[in-house]
């Protein structure tokens, strides 16, 4: 018996480890691209208010903390570790005095500086170990609330080079005004680190809480949930135009699935002309908000194909031509020149990419399991999608893929059905639906799969889409 072609055990193990290391590195690279690298630590002690402003500080402090924490840009230094003396303004910092001179004694601890009040290393040293400190106070001046807000780099040797932000913010003298100035201060903090505040963004979704599938909207944090459609039938698959002015969705109002386009501001039906077909289903807008891509059986097609038309249904043309079901087209938001979509042309549903003219069709997923619900990252280089890869049929998990390299990373693991991901405008958060706690609900998470938050509770809630406004 010859052993010439048999692997040497040590080499086989080393090769396997090398492959695993490469894969792990590739996945880490993807996460770094979409969620950032090492996060600095920030301390945010509770702010105090002067006079009548104090009664609104609970709303202020909760909003400021939540907005900075939700960004995923920072490690939040635990409040339980904070020193007892908290500055309210830069003048409160007092550098320590040199230690008193005295003869050194064997075994005695070295003399310590004499504290005069709060100082930078109270926050940069243990147990806080923060890089940055947000501090300040509020006051009522006339008929408005004023926030005096500062952000300091507490790793600096003295206060002369520590200030990153020092600014006044104005709001009404009530809880709403307190939240407003907190949101604006948080937004300025995030922008200094390349982040974007999610304040003002909204999530559109489908809910059954009234007894029918209707389109609803809510703020980025799950607050202010409002019903948008009242058709008392099935309204589903919302798609919001990039300019935030229009929402398209699929409705069974006329029997077969058809497309409706509404004004987001007024709710008015903008009259989309549907081709004669057994099915027309909305999917996405082009980056200029002037065209809609969708799937349809127009022309008596046996299988749904991909089409594009103006937002009124005019200038209708076909994009795909295959003997299989083609659905869920999504336009690259950065270039507007390519589409990812779901097709059964190779058997089970898989995700493909093609040019806007239908050329250069390429399969992105491996063919294993079912891959559906593609959603472009704002950078136009990555997609999130749902995949049954490695799991029993029907149990989807959320993945992120680099479209150019087709490297991917899995974000959810073995927690039921996780699907319909959609990126937040900041590119660091994903909203999706999951039945991990029973019925399907809307959740958010960071792009690395951490910081899961449930946003809905009533009825079945699904198919969320995150809009920047």
C-alpha cells in the first residue's frame, strides 16, 4: 500500500486551520467595513438642570444616553463606575497640585497629587477608562430651554486641548424640548466620529394589529407607531422612495396583487397604472425616486419577471427574461446601475445581480438552501439578505455579503425565522422581522449582529423598510 497521496495529519490540520483563519479574517473584514473597527469609550453622566429645567432632565438624560448608545459607535462606560464629582462646565475642572515634598521612606507609597476637584484622569483612568466625556447642564431662559453641552477628550494632559464640542442648544421648556436638545447634542457627537443620527428616520412595516394587513410607520426607536393604510385587505411589501415622499406597496384591494403608490405626507393615492396581469408587486425605487422596479406577470407570463416603470406606471419595460420566477428587485442606491434580485432559475430561490438593462446576470449565493430578501447597504457594495443555508427549510437567518468578493458573514444564529432585512440610513443598523419570541415582530440590531432591540408587540409585524426620512 502506498502512502504517497495520503495527507499527512499534521499538514491536514494546519491546512484546515489556515482555511478557517482566512474565512474568519474575511468575515471580520466585512464587519469592519459595515460596522466600523474598535469603538472608543464614552462616559455620559446624568446632566442637571437649573431651576425649572430640572423637572425635564429625566427625558433629556434618557434620550442622550439612548441615542449615543444606539449608534454603535461607542462603548458606553457604566454609570456605576463614575466618580462622585461630575463637572457641569469646563471651569469645574481643577488640575491637581503637585504632591508635598517629603523624604522617601522604604516601603512607603509614593506621595500623591493633591486633588482640588474633578480632573480629566478621573474619567480616563480606572475604573471608568473612558476616552471621552459628555457633560453640561440646562437652564430655562425666557420661554426656552438652553443646553450648555461639551464633549471632552479626557485622555489629554490638560483642558487646553481636550474640548471637542462646546455648544448651545435651544428647545421648548418641556419634555419635548428636552428630548430635542438631547437629540441635537447626540447628533453632533456622532458626526464627530463619522456617524449619523437616526433621528428623523422612520421604519415602514406591515402589521395585522387591526385585523388586516395594513402598512404602518414608526420612528427609528419604535415610538410613534401610526397606521398609514386603511384598505381592510392585504397591503404588504412596502417600498419607500429615497426622497421620502412616496411609498409603494402591493395591495389585494382589486382582487389580484396590484401596486399602489401613496404620498407619505398626505396618504393620497398617486395613481400608479398597473399592467394587465395576474400579479404586479412593488419592490424598490431608483435613487432619483422617479422610477419603480417591480415583478409582474404582465404579457401573460407564466412566471413573474422584473420590470421598471415611472412612478405613475408609464414608460413600462421589461428587465428580465427567464423561464423561472424573478422577484424582489433592488436597485443599487449608490450607482443606480445594477439590481440584485431573487430568482429560481437555478432551482431553489437564490440571489442574483444584473445590470439595469438586464445584462451580465451573475448568481451571488452558492445555491445552497433558499436565499431571499436582498437589501443594499447605503455604500452600494454590500447587501443584507435572508438565507436558510445550514438550517432546516423555512428557518432563515440574516447574512451580509460583500457583492464584489461574495464573501459573507452570518448575523443571526438558530433563533427561528429571521427575514426581510433593511439597512438604516447610517449603514450601521439593520431592521428585520423575527419570530424568535413567538409571533413575527420587528427588531433592530447593529450590523455586527449585536444590540438586538424589539420594536413592536401588537399583532404580527413584518417586512420592515428603513427610510431616511
